């Protein structure tokens, strides 16, 4: 099948050689960039870093995708799963010109080439992986497994986009990648673009073989047919043939994609069990690199994973082999003496935004359209008095989210990603505006299920996270509601995304991106029915560790605060917003005006629960999180009832980072305000939703941190009652009240007696609980006005 | 194909009915356990909890596995992927008698039944998921995705064991589970047992459909053929047929497993591309449960996921439907009037250790054989003087691990699990004793690869963790070396394992288990070559949050400390040991005797680096972690050189938890010793390997915590030099020395001048680094003896 003319093959092969040269040269050279002189040890970098093994295959794919783009004018986003393949991606964005446009110092001449080689993987230069510095990339190399999920997220609601996603056979062994193949069950060819997976089998990881690399073509074809793909195989072989094969595979794949899309879009019906194309490319690891060294095979083995020849500076023979290898790419033929890629080759790249390094979606901030947001106060829960109204916070939020879907239906730029928990998390009002998305056969008993749904439910936190990331990085908006204990499944994905955002802030040409919004509900304290495996607030700790410029953590104590916080989050950019809020019926504290002011300040005194009359209190009862707030309010009430001469102040914290010194986080309260809330020296009994250590840390640097006595989740839990959960973790109203009495310096006449009383309540609880007699004591009918 | 006689079918069906009855009754009943009276609202529990949907399918599988065991005398371990299926597992271990043997209060009579029902999912009772409380289980329900990995780990080196692993179609959507199907590439039928996956498709998750549930048989068969399985399909249908089908499938699967094993074991050669059996069972969700309620289908839909009828206490019609449902299982026919399972049914269960609830491997501590450990001091690096010898810590450890493999070769009870990084982590001495394990075709260029290898390298941290957990939970030993940044991939798996261990400690009949040992190397500070995506010490934070009784964290500063620590960890039980140690050439500080003493105490003053003459120092320089230790030593030297009148004390912390108050962690230093090391009030400049917040937390509760000024990783990194990494994160020797001068209360004549000098050094560094001129300044030749 002759797709390419002999001239095309000649030129494309030359282009490939040039890119292979640039990839290898980035690893090795600090001088003599065009090999005009014989290669000498001083031309070699002092420290050899970079990954050769995957690079030639990536270069091969890139030149062929360029050809496809020129022939079809398709908009193709390149996702490079083998993140270590930076030398290849860099070579190509340099050759197509986007690199120089982005970084004008790296010119298209000999001087620019030298600088281009030197900066790679050098101190003060650029990272060794594909990173936010790389034009055209939405996908960091390093931690493997997320390329295909990113690729899928990127094409959602981008009907004209194709993401060419290279998956390495190392990466293919990871769980998240193995779970990503099911994207065909969720991508709708009517409204979404397409992913073209290119599985690149080069057989080895760092030092061992890959599982898929050793599978026969038959087994692979079978496997991927099961996932809904029709693989097209391309195998490294003699020059002409391999180029023809790859070109044919790409043409076929492209036609199949367009055919599926055209059929779907003309009939507007989805065809079940579509077979999407994918390409499986088998090539030797380190393809075209040095073949042997001292009797050991390099090309085609793990020995070419990173730097195939390490001793070139010291070993003359190795240096000669390196020179021979580099010269095999004929740089003098492909570049002008001034160091410019020959025009006949340069013209093989697409132009303008069609260059993969310049694809606008890869710098999603360029294309972002802000969400049309409803007025959040419209969804306010009426609260005439604190602690009387009962509401389910997430259910109220669901109504606002429903209208976000409605208002932005035309823009098609908002989605909700969730592991089958939208209803469980009581956000089901969204189903008044949209459905769950599903491309497999539908049945009569299905509930709000259709190919057009904008709620993506898949029982994989990895996919929810990866799809959402891909969606955000290409300039759209979204939210990820998740059970608190299980969101730690994506700790490491969050880490990498937060790193990406942090670096983007340092790169001027990267435009602002919509924030990643987590709604953590079904949280630890109210997983009393599900038990210990569902109880764990550790995700807050993971988030708080990341760069303060990109992380925000909110613990709205009630529905109106949740509305205010989420409105803010959905409008924000460049952050990861972590919002922790309950779904169970709970007492409401603030009306919408109070809530808005409270959230704006981050933390406030709740006067109605305090009896300090704005004077210095004997003890501060602070709280963050809905359940800790309830217990703190109850503790304040108990203290005021039983020991009215103890001056108690209640402080609620909704913005966790407001606790930190301002020089650490921009949300940190000014010192004067911090002191106004917490005093400089009064004991603080702090009831916290998560593990205590965060608070211990955040107040380090505040006046007298040792006076903060924090209660939180101490890994005690089981299937029990909500109130038993707070008792087991020693954060109940009685525990807090006892701690307040014990920590105050004031001499309290009745202190010991009241401690005895509360301890007795706890003893009774532990008897009751065994008899299943008691749930959380209600405080709804407590009369504040009777208190002094 | 008639496998079963009509009598067998009758009895097995009755057994199934009895187990379905017990499953449903656990969810609903608190009285009237045998329905001797008409069902009344007061017989119903006050709070209805539990998951019905998956239970009848699990019960069906269980009764059929019982039949297989009785017919073959096989040792079968049951892993229940659908963790919400506790009602079923509980029903079966009760019926086979293991539950009563384990918990004698839950008798085999009406009173016992009532108690059995009441305790389920009740406060003071037992959790709603399969948990450590459940006899026969090594696998907690709740967080989904790890059943198949646990199953594979369990059969490694247990040649006679078969793990029957039920995988739910919800769980099958997760990444880790999707990645687990490749176990056939790593299980060796000569030496390992077999996993029999039973994929249970009931079509729905909480409220949406499952991907695999909607795939056709053909597509599923194709998919699993790709993974190396030959699926046997069983579909819910009319009574006789479905029992025959399931019995035939199990018989076939069992014969195929034995055939593969017999062939492999007689020829002692492994046959490539084996096709292992698996079973795919399609059944309605909530099979045999209520069919419809108010015109909506329950059986076969998501509506039977949890409690299918929620209003039975209030709604007479619903109560009637519940009664009809429960009576459809004919409890009066299957149980004696005294509440005992009919002997004719009870005899269907296997006996003794062959009962799945009594399988000894499920309480791995019963079968554990301690490792034969070499004397770790034999591997000592000779250190005649601190700070002169250079060694790679993990390379030294590798020699010890090699001999652990050798000494325990016969017991076959030690494995190393690692994502293809054994050599990269410089532990490759182990390959003198064993190979990497691989069951796919081998090639000439492969390096230490064989089906018999005891090093499991798979590029999936999830699989490494899951396999190791399965291996440990069945009583063997292992170690998981991992890149620090990427071990956070398994944060949530670690969480669940730590929870499992914590609960096991509270359950008397659970025997002690070997610890899970992480070796975190390729750590953040020395990923200077790989860049920011490889830099993140957050796993320490995840570990430290778990119950103090089960976690241990060590940061050995040099090779001899690492040997001592790892010797201790490999001998320990019931812990998760996190060991952070470098692989790069590094200065060594302690000889083996000093190292052993240092590790035993947890933290010590390093006199040779201090000039306080055991008097009160002006400042304490504390450190934990190899790179922070190097910088601290250098800072001490710089201070002593430039400001000899400043009294400096150096304290190294190897056991992180030694910092915490003793009432929090048993490794906490006694108050007197803590004061002896850190004084009560001297400023402490603490250079820490991880994020600062851990230290802020651990010293909370120690005298004057505000004096601890901690430096750690502040999310600054890129591809650069090792020394630049410490500069970027403000933890370099100069930063530490400046902090020491600034924090001391002593008036230092030369203080400002020396600060200027050090600041100038840092300015020079930032110029140098851009010119690639400088790496980490060497301190090897610094002369301590010249200092005062």
C-alpha cells in the first residue's frame, strides 16, 4: 500500500534523522552542535542525563503525525505517555518552530542549537521530562499511568480534536493506564473528539522486559478487541516499508475516526460497541542508536533506556562510537551550515496552530471561557436563628450545580466526575439538568443514563481525576465529588497536578487555568454506617503539603457557607480547591449574608455561641469542619450552662489556610486579626475535622503555639453511630468541655464537679452504645437565650 | 452435563437459601430470628444497614466452592472483592461453624442467630464490611480494587493453595484491578498456587451500570483471552440448570488448574502463554430478592444495591413484602426449631481447616516462619572516622538482602517487590542470589530473568503493594523498595493495610503478622537529575497519620544505620516500617557499633560534630535524613570555624517517632532524654528530610515547641544539582548556619559578618548554577581537629 511517494519517504526519513540527532545531541553535547569538528571530550556535557530509549520511536510517530496533519488539516494534540521522552518532544517542537517562538533565545541557528542542547537537563536549564515548559504539552512525564486519561479528558466536548496519545509499554503495566482503555464506553462521537492511542512497544522498562512487549500480536489484538479497539500493527523494519506502514496505519485510523464521527453525527445516534482504531508500534528500544558495546547488545535492549554510552568523556573508543552514531544522522545534510533545518524539511511540519507544539488546547488557558454562574444566594437555606434549621449541605449545593449545568449547556464546558456517587453524595438535583454519560447499551431500568450526560460516573477515582485534569488543562471547568477516605487513591495524581500548576505560574506564556475542585463529602465522621475502611481524612494532609500558591482548603460548617465557598471555587483559577462538606441532615448556623462574610474572612468569632462579651475569654473553643463545629457549639452550650462564670469564645474556621502565618499562605490571617480571634495567650481547644498535626503545624509561628490543644481524627472508628464516632476519637462535646475546663487558668469552683458529670455522661454513652440505645444527642432544642 | 445429582442440587439449593436468609436477616432483624412469629415492625432493626445486592451471588459461589472442596479436598482461600458482601461471607462462615468457634457467644441456636443478626452493622457490634473480624478473610471490603492482587500474593510460594477471588463488576472498573489481570505473567505453576478469578457481573454499581456488565460474552471472552484466561460463563437461570452450570464450571476450572500445575511440575519447565481458567458469573443484582416495589424493578437493578426495602418499619405493605421475601427462603425448613442448621445441610460444608473460614493462610500469623537473618554487622562499612568514607547505602544493604534470600531459599518465604527499580535502587547484589520473575517468553538479552526469580518487578506500585500485602497476610516476609515520590501512588492501599493491622492487634485470635517494609530510596533530595515530578517526600506524612501502634519511620543517615534498622524491621511484626535511605555515594558517619547504639536510642548527640562539651549549647542543630544530616554537619563545621564561641550541638534523629511525646508513640523519647538532647529552651534548627509540618507536630507537647525552627522540602525543585536542591529549599548548610546565628540569644560579635559571608556564598551559588560551574561542595577534607 503506497501512501507515500519516494520523495516523501526520503524527506520524512531525513526529518526523522534530524530529530533523532537533536534528541541524542541534547543528551550529549555542550559544544560542536553540528559536528563541524571531530568530536572531542570537551564537547561532551559534564553530566550525561536523559532518556534515549523511547526517543527515536517518539520522533518517528511525530514526523508521521505531522504528515497526517498536513494532509488532513486535523487538529491534533500530542500526549506523550513516555514522559522520559522529552528529548524527542523537544527536538520536534524545536524543528517545527514553536520552541523558538516560545523561547526566542533558542534561535534556529548554530548558536540556538548549542544553547538548546546545553539547557537540556542542566542546572539552570530545563527539566529532563516533558514539563509545563514544553510547548504543546498538557502531560508531565515522570509518574506514569495517566496519559490515556488525560487524552480522554482533553477531547471531551472538543468534537474536532484528536488526541494522539503515545502509551509506553512500561506505562501500560500501571493500574491507572490499564483502567483507562475503557474510555470508549464514555466518549460520545457526536459531541466529543477522538483519542488515537499509539501503544509503543519497545520491549523493556529500566532493566526488565515489559509484559505487553512480550505478548504476541494475536494476543494483543484479542485483548484490545475486548476493549473495543481494532489495533493496526506497525513494526520496525527496512526504511521504506516502515514509513509506508506507519503512514497507512495513520491514514486508516484517521479515516475510521472520521467515519465513526460522521455516522454518529449525521444520525445523531450512538452505535453501540464501536470499534475505534488504535496503533500498536513495535520498535527496538533505542532504535537507530548504537547496536553493540563490548559484546553486549544496546539497541533493542534495556541498555538503551537512558544514556546508552556513559563513558564517552573518558573512553576514546566509546567517544568514537558516539561520533559514529551521531554522524549516522547526517546533521550536515539536514541543517544548513548556519544551523537551520533545511527548508525542504521544515516544510514537512504543519504551520501555525496546527503544529502540535502550538495546539491551542495544550495551553488551555488560551481557550477558556468563564462559567456563567448563577447567583449563589438564590439557593440559600433560610436560617433565622443558628442551630434550628436542618438541611443536607450537598443537597442544597446540588441545586446550584444543576443550574451551572443549565446556564452553561450551550458552552458545553462544565462536567462532573464522580465514582458512581453523585446520588449517594446527594447531588442528584444535577440529574434534573443532565444525565450520567454511558456509551454501552442502555436498559429500561437505567436511571438518568444517556450518551449525552455530562456526569461521568466510573468506579475509578484515577479516571475521574485523570479525565477532569485533561478537561481542565484544555480550558474547561469541572468538579470531582468523592468519598473522603477514597480520594487518597489519587494522592499522587493530585501531587503531580499541583506541581504542574505551581510550575505554570512560573512560566509567563502559560495562561491561567480553571481550578481543580474537589468536593469531599461522605466524610470520615459520617461514615459511621460504613465503618473504619471508609474513615480517613488524610487527603487534607496531602493537599496542605503542596505549594501554598496553588492550594486552598475549605471546611464550610453549613450549607450557606458551602454555597459561598463553591461559588468562589468555580470562578477561581490556577488552584486546587479542596472543599470538605457533609451530606447528612445537619443543623445550620449562618444565614447567607453571615455565611458570605464568614467565608470572606476565613475565620470568625461566633458571638451568639460565646459569652466573652468581646472581652478576653478564659478559653477559646475553635473548630473547623461540620461535625467538629456541632460538637464545639454543644461544648460551649454545656460550659455556659454548667459553669457560667467561665468566659468562652467560639471561633469557627472555614478557610483552613487562614490559620497559617501570612508569609506562608496568602490566606493567612493578619497577625492583628489572628490575635483578635484567638488572643495571644488564652488556651485554645481546637476541634478539627482531620488529623491534628495540620493544625499543630499551621499555628507554629503564631503566638504561643503550645496553647493550641487540638482534637481530631485519631484512627478510631468502626460501624457505629455518628455520636460514637466523636466519642471514640475524643472530640465529643464532653471531651471538648472537659479539655476547656482543664486547660483554663481560671480557678473554677465547680470545675471538678462538672468534669465528673461529663465523664459520667461518657461512661453512660459507652454502656448505651453497647445496648444500641443512643444516637447523637440532639441540641436543636437547647435554649441559648436561657444562658448567661 | 450432569455434575450434580438431584439430591445434591436440592441440598445445595437449600444451603443457598439458608445463607440468603441469613444474609437478609442480618440486614433486617433484631428479633424473631427464625420467623416463628408473623413479622412485626419491632422485629426490625432501628437502622437498616448492609448491602444486599452482591450477597446472593456470593452465597451461590460459596456453596459451590464448598462442594468443590469436599469433592477434591483442595485448600481454597476465599477472597471477597465485593467487600460490601459481608452479609454473605458472615452467613457462610456461621453456617460452616468457624464463626461460632471463633466467637463462642454466637451459638448455633436461636439465641445465637438473634445475636448474630443484631451485631451486624450495629454500634458495639461488628463492621458492615468484611473486616479482620471475619474468620477466613485477608481482604477488607470498602476501598475497591485490590482483591486480585491480594489473591495473587497469597498463592505465591504456596503451591497447593488455590485462591478463589470474587471480583465485582464495580471493582473491575478500578485501575488497580484492571492492572491485576496480568498476574499470569508472574505466577509460576511449578512453585506457586493458583488464582481462580470469579468475575461476578451483576450489572450495577450504587446507581449506575457497570462497564463489564454491559459487555457481551463475546467481548468479555476476547478481552480475557488477551490476558491469558479461558473464561467459563455461568448465567443465572432456572434452579437446576444454574447449579449444574456452576458445578461444571468449577470442576472444569479445577481440572484445568491441576493439569497446568501437573504438567509444569512434572516437566519443571514453564509453558509460555498458558491459558488459565476463570469464571464469569452473570446474575441479577439482588438475585432472589424482592422483584418489584411500587412499579419499580428492584431485583436486577441498582435499587437492590444496599437495603432494597427501606421503609419496612413504617410501611405495612413493605413489611409484608419483606416477610414474603424472607419466608421465600424457608428458614423453618433449613433450621431446626432450636435454630440449628439441619445436619443434612451442615454436612455440605467442608470440615476442619478445609472450611474457607478456617483456612490457616487467612490468619497468616498462624503459619509464619521467622526469617533466618544473617548477622547484619557482617556487612558493615568500615568507618574509622566520621565523614571520610564514602559508600552507597542501598548497595551495602543489597548484600545483606542477597544473603537473606540465600539463607531462606529453602523456606521460600521472602520476596522483593519493586517497580523495575531494583538495579536503579542499587540493590542489585540480590541478583547474585535470585532473578527477576517472569513467565512470558525470555530473550537472550534479558538480565537475571527467570520463572523462578524471587524479585517481582512490575511497573505498577499498586501491584507491588497488593502482592506484598497478600504475601504478608498469608504469613511470609517481604520488602518493597520504591522511589519516594511515586510511593504515594499507594497511599490509600497503605492506609487500608495500616487499618487492617491496627484492627488485628485488637482481635485476640488474629496472630502476629510480619511487618510491611518500605525502603524509600531514590529519594527527593537526590532526584536532582530527574526533576520536580520525582521530588516529593509526602509518603512520610501519610504514614505518620496512621495509628501509632502500627507505624515506624526511620531515616538512617548512613549505611551502617540502614543495616541496623533493616535488620530490626525484617524481624519485626505487625508494623508498617518506613525506611528512607539514599542510594548515591555519600559520606559515612558511624561505625557499626555506634550505628547500632544510635538506632537503638532513636536519636543521639553527635559529640564529634558538636563543641558544647556536654554543657548547655547556644543552639542545637538537629537533623533527620541523609542529605539534611550532611548539610547539618557542614553547617556545624562552618559555625565552629567562623564563630568558635558559639556553642553548637548536633543531634541526629534516626527514629522519627522518637521526637513525639511517649504517650503518643511508644518510641517517643522519655522526657528526660529528650531534654538531655534538645535542652528545654535552646533554639533548635531542625533540618528534616520531608515536609516541616511533621516535626512541628511531633514536638508539639515537648518543652517550648516554638523554639523548633524546621527546614524541609518546600516544593522547590527541578532538574539541577544535588546542592542546588538544598539551596532552592533553603535547607543548605549556609541557610542552616544563618538560621542558627539568627536564632541564638547569645550576642555574637562576628554574627552579622558571618551571615553576610554565607549570604554571599549563596549568591555566588546562584550565579554558578546558571553557569553549570558548581556541584555540592565537598566536605570530605574538612579538618575537624583544627576546630575549637
